[in-house]
């Protein structure tokens, strides 16, 4: 059965996915004939094309290309202009997290959980130092406790699990769902917050450097405290224009490296490179965060900060390795330990269908589900 498709929709779907029609035609040889109207595709061919370009099949039967907008506020800017045209990978990632949040919100209400009192408890008028201290207190993420850890990478894992334990669903992934062939672009976004008093959710783009992920998490937590949902693209090296992003950046920096502690630990006559490494070890944060905080406190000019920051970023990128990891440990971070445990328990109790649980977890096999539940201590 052949179907009518507006050729404009085919070109739009390729552009939406960031793919040239020449590249797509290697996998769909008939594409040019469809675009030129020489032949009509079959329904099965349309479905395969939609899968290749990551577009909903229904979109391809519209009379003209739809105007897609982000389902959440967008705090990203280039200069003072908002970034447009979200990728299908970004849109799908937001939808996945919203589905998980909706499920957990219903679960927490059914099980009688209390709302998280910290959601929306702050305002932009609040003192940055006080706000950061309150967040550290709720998460028990204080400097002295961090110093007992061996590395800042270990501190990042601890930070994620402490936020999760406090009631925040923290998800860290560099791919769409569980599809390792659809890698997220950290240049498009670094994270987003979905504010909700029952199921506050934070997503961190795992394709970004680990040195940036800790700052992104702290930044998104500040959004949760403000009770604000939104998409961000900030790092220790950015100076956002909007008041809310500025406040969240300042709070994030103070959460990780309190000004009072840094002033006591900074040595004016010490070699800067050696000092950055020492302070990174002391505070258990990345060297990029340390460089930013040294600048914030006036120990580096803006030009000196820019030179130090970019030199360190290049060094970190040069030593990054795409090592594989333990699937189940990675999955804990991708999904949120709190969410995964609740979903598995609900499924085992018969409250949630296995089909729905597999979809939310991104699994296709029952054996994977059981093994994951075992590693979470549920089975």
C-alpha cells in the first residue's frame, strides 16, 4: 500500500535530525524519488524512514512541517538571543524524563510520601551564600565530608546519590534513553530541571566532561530550590545574561567551593598551576570550578581566568577516554536510583505492568530487569 507524503515533510525530517538528504539516501535509496514525486513510498517504508530520522511517523502525514517548540522554558542563550530549533534527541530526552517524573509523582502520592519542602523555598532575592548553605545542608554535601573522599570523581558520584536520597530524581546520561547510537550533544544543552514538589527531577548531559557535570548538577539544584523548570547550558566558564541563570551559577559555585573556605586556603605566593591542583584535591571539585572560584574572589583577572580556564579545559579534553563501564552502574546514574527502585518494587507488586516498566527503564529483556533489581537491592 503506497501513501501520499508531502516531499517538503521528507526534507524537513532530515533537517530536523541534522542529516543531509544525501546521507539518508544511502540507507533509503528511494528517498530522492519520493522527494521528486516520481514514486510514492509504502507505509512500511515511511515507518523505516521515520525511525532513521527519529521523527514521529504521524508528523510525516501532516500537510506542512510542524513548528516544534521546547516543552519547558529555555534559559540557553547565544549572546542575548535564545537558541532555537531543538534537536529530536533533546526533545525525546525531555519527554522521557517527564514521563518518569509523572510516574514517580503518582507513585509517591499513592504511597503517602510527603512533598519536598525545599522545592520553591528560595527566591532570587535570597542571599547567595545563605541559599548555597541551605542546599549543602539538605544534601549533607559539606566540604569536610568531601575531604574524606579520595577524588573529586568520587565526590561527584556521592553528590548525585545524596541529591537522590534527598528526594530529587537525578538522571545522568549521554545518550537518548538507552540507545547508545544516539549520543546527546553537550554543545546543545548541559542539563535541565523539572520542578515538582513530589518528584523534582534533574537531568545532566553525560556526554559533557565529568568536570562540568558537578557544576551543572549544582546549578540545576539551584533551579529546583527556586521552584523553576528550565533548560540550561552553563558551565564554570560561562557568564549568563539572565538574572535567574546568574543567580543559579553563583549559588552553584558557592555550593561547591564556599568563598570563606577558599579565602583561607588560597596562598598568594604559590604557583597558580600547583595551587589549582591542590585546591581541587582539597575541595574535591574539578580544576575548572577552582579556576572559576579564584576569579570570582578577585585573585585572577578576567583575561587571566580566560587563559587558565581554556588551557585547563584543553588538557582535560585531551586525556578524556571513551572507556566503557559496568552497564548496571551506568544505568543507576542514567535513571535515578530512587526512581528505579520505586518502579521495580511497584512492578513486582503488580501495580505497574512489566511492559510499562520496561519502557520507562529502557529495557527489553526480563533478565536485565531482574539483574538490575538485584543490584539495587530490590530482589
